[in-house]
C-alpha cells in the first residue's frame, strides 16, 4: 500500500520536476562601485562551484542554475568581498541583481606608473609611491595643487614673495628646482611654470598625484634630484557632469571665488570618450598690515582642459590632452592704477597652452607594450616689476617640446621569476626669453637634453623585487655625458610588513630660470641675480630606506611608514651677494663646495569602516652646506639652507557619523627656520638673518550630501574655516621700501568658506 502511495506521489509531481530540470534558472546582474561599473569582478555561487566574470560594462550572467537557495559571491582585488543570498524558484527562474562593492580602505592595491614608467600595483613596486587622491583634495578643501601638496609626507609648499606670491615645492628639504614635475608622466612643466604653475592647476582637473621622493634622474633626467611629482589629469570614464562653486572670505574683508565645471561623455562600447574641465578663480588682493601694499596679490585665473581617448583596437589606445591657462596676477599698491604709476608693483599677464598626444599598443598577449608620445607647452607672458615712474615692463616667451618612446617586454622565466625589461628614449627642448630692457635684464637661453634609459623590474622571488636601471643623458649646457644609475630593492617580510632600500644618482643642469632668479624688491629698488658664466652641473648621490606596515580587513585598516633619506650634493648652486653700483642688492649664482641633506619621515594612517579615516606625516631633517654661504655682505655666513625648517608635517582626520554628513579636521605644521631679510624698510637698518617662529594651521570642514531624486542630481554643501587660529606671519615689511621676499610660513591667513557641488547621479 505504501509503495503504491509513493508511486502516486512521484507521478503527481513528475511534471513539475521535469519542468524544473528543463528550465534551469539564470542570474544576470551588474557590479558597481560608487555608482560606476567594475569590470573583471569574479562572481561565483558557493554551493555549485560555478560562476562568471563581469565584462567591461560591469555586467555578468550565470545560467543553468537549478532551483534552490544559494550564496552569490563577488570578489575583486582591492575591493571588499560581498556575499548575497539568492533563491531560484520554479515559478521565477530568472533573477536580475545589482551589487555595490566598496574599495578596501587602502591605497596599496592602486596601480601606479611613476616609480617604474609602467603600470604596477603599488604594493609590488620597489619604489615607494605616495598618492594624493581627488577625494583627499576635497576633504582638505584644497582648490588647487599648491594647497593639496601640503598634505603629503616630506613635502612643504612655501610662498616666497609678498608682492607676486610665487610658490615652490620643497621636497625632502630641497628647493623647488630640485623636483621634476610631470603632467601625465610627461615633463611639460617648464622651469618658468614652476614659479606659478602649482597654484594655477585647479584640483578639478586632477584625478590623482603620484609622488616619488629621492633621486629620479635614472628615469626622468635633469632636475629630479629630490624626487618626482606626477600630476595625473582626469580621464573620461563615464557619462557624468559636476558643477561646483566655492566662496571664501579672507579675514572677513577679502573675497575669493572659484567655479568649476566638469563634463564627460563616453561611447556605449567604451571605445571612445572625451571630457571637458573649466575652472575660474577671482581673488581680491589682501593687505595684512594696513600699509596699502598687498601681501596676497589679486588673481584672475581661467583654466580649461579637454581630454580625448579612442581605442583603435582592444590592444591599442590613442590619447590627446589640450590645456590652457590665462592668469592675471597683480600685486603691490593702488592696484586700480597702471603698474608704472604705483609706488611698488608686480604685474603678470600669462597665457599658457599645452598639448600632449600618446599612442600605446600591446603585443604578444600583452607581454610587450609600446608607447610613443609627444607634447608641447607655450607660455606668452607680459609683466611689470618696478617702482613709481620706472619702466619695468618686460616680456617672457617660453616654448617647451618633449617627445619619446618606450618599449617594455615581460620575460616570464628570467633565471628565477618574471622580469619586465623597459627601454626608452626621450628628448626635451626648452627655449626661454625673459627680458626687461630698462634694467638690462635678459635671459635668452635654449636648452636641449636627450636621455636613453634601460630598466629591469625583476621579481626574483614572490617576496623580493629588484629594480635596476640607468639613464645616459646629454645636455647642451654640460660638456659630458651624464650617467645616472639607480637600484631599488623590495623585500616583503610578511604580507603586512615591507622593507625597501634604494640608491641613485642625479644631476641638475645649469638652466637659467628657476626660483633663485626671481626679481625681488629690496630697499626701494630692484634686486637682480646674475649667473656665473662658468656654472657647471650640480650632481647628487642619494640613498633611502623605509619600513612599511599595513593591516586591514574589509572594515578597517591601520598602518605606518618610517623612511630615511640621505643626499650628497656636489657643485651645489648657491647665491651670494656681490658689489653693484647700479642695484641696491645684487646676487650671484655660482657653484659651491657641496651639501648634505638628510632626515627621516614618519607616517601613520587608519580607516574604520569609512566612518573614521585619518593620516599624518612628520619630517625631521637637516640641510647643510659644506662651507658657509654669504648671502649678504652684512651678515656672517651660514651653512644652513635658508627657508628650510628642520621639522614640518601635517595631519588629516575625517569623521562620517552618518551617510550624508561628513566632517573633517586637518592641520599643517611648519617649524622654525632661518629667513633672509634685506634692509631698507622702516626699522630695518641692516640685513639680518631671522629665526622665525613655528606655525600650526588648523582647518575644519563640514559637508552634507543630499539627492534631488526627481532630477537625478546629487548635491554637496560644505562650510568651514581654514587656518582657524590665524597662524600667519606678523612681521611683514611695510611701505614701498620693503623686502618683498621676506615672506615665510603659511601661505594663507584665516579664511572662511562655503561650497556647493552638483553632480549627476550614477
């Protein structure tokens, strides 16, 4: 009887069982991160040991799934793993799902290019690379590159002139001309651009900045002794737009307004795309001590960028970038009058255009890659530097052309492990004409340098990576070939602890134009710098080492880095005062005996579930000449680098207690330093070397995120205070006879700001 009942039940349900077997289930879906599709994510069903991978649009499909309840797992390197419970029913065999995955709160899995000129995961490269992200720039309310770089270990940005406010980056205790600045890995940032360019580049244009400290001449040529700053501009990745405005008030009475526009369009097949970025800044001049002369010059800056890419095939890509900047910078007194009708004035009207095109192609299953590129930058500048009634008008024309090619090949079995061999050639031509006829001031210089480099990036063992390379450079201002070798070693002690050590050489060609040759006001006249006609290249030998520890899960990460650096400079460029019957102050640029720069940097970082995130860095260092430098005939010589604090650092802390509300606190510490001060201003009877005080800038920001659902818009409202305690220089010179270069410490007084950003919902 029971047997008959069993047969009847089987017969009754057999059609359903057969129907289920004949109609297996299907799961289709999309993997997103921050609203954007993520390609090549691994999708698996744990119970069935089957799965798929997302395509370039982040979409996937899994078929032939029997009815039942399963766990769908999405995993990808650098992102947290997500598991979703799903059920396939007979009456509903098809499911569509959308999964959001979050990047792990660490930068170790980001791909970087600066340290090796090839794409490589940050955790696997023997060259330490620090990354300044667009998100970090937003959290610290940095509107341009100059402001953002302050929040990087071993880096300090200083303003060097209270009339024109030119700035320079100091890396590991060395001046701006010791660092090579790149745009999309190309040396288009000329020596002239280094004076004002950091402030001219708005954060809206920048995707990230990669920073390599230490000798970089083996890869990038002249002026990479202190390191390399590589500015990676935003690429078009999706269809989106964003509009932003920031209104700032400096000390309650000076307005600073900036507008940013970003728009991006990408084809459905992701083969082509273009974006456009426009930024406009208008800042009024600010007078710190009420003497009628500005300490912050007025700015009118318009910057625009267009980027385009097209994939000619799955293995080839062409990229074109066009950039333009027009800036009017006006400092001194009575700014509404013509420059020559003022007591003291610096006026700059600069137009800068740049273009870069590169082509990449992969061969042999992506084991070999070829990159060919060329680019140019043109600067046309009209300027005035002078006092009442003087004819201080001049012009500057600067043309820079670069080009090169690189071939890289993966040797899969190179004795032990894989070795990527890279061979490249690069040339750079720079013409600069800068003249003020009334002062008999003329720089007319053409420089041309070439470089051929060879690099081996060898994974000797799963724990050991060795990078060795050499660059052979020629420079028309040097009579000899410059051979710059380097070696870098990475040892992964554990999965969390890494040790790196490096050695390199570098050189700095005797190019005419950099921050040392800025025309300054002093004692009611103009201070000029002349160049030793026998100036020879400066050379360096650098060593560095670091310990890097990181521990993280999908919910948190914490870590620290301790690094040390040592650089020996030979034939160091120095400035000393010489006698002059025509100028109140005359400086002479020549070669010194040498110098030693050494120190250590300490970094800590942490992130808990995106609710609390912070990082901090502190640098302790010494920069000393081997012989005393007599920058003034009235002051005893000194071996210390001027305007170089021995301790400096930063911190940044972001709290997000609720999804829509974020607050941030940040700070910049500048230690005491020696600042040169020329006589001439009221109360300053002779030249002096001033031991400055130290400064701690504190900043606060709060931001609310909301959504206009009907219009598919996201908005962000922000407000805050920068330099809350107004830690700013208090002893500026006053009057027309001031020493305009007597400026030190933070570059911004207390500033209040409001910001709004509107963007398309993903």
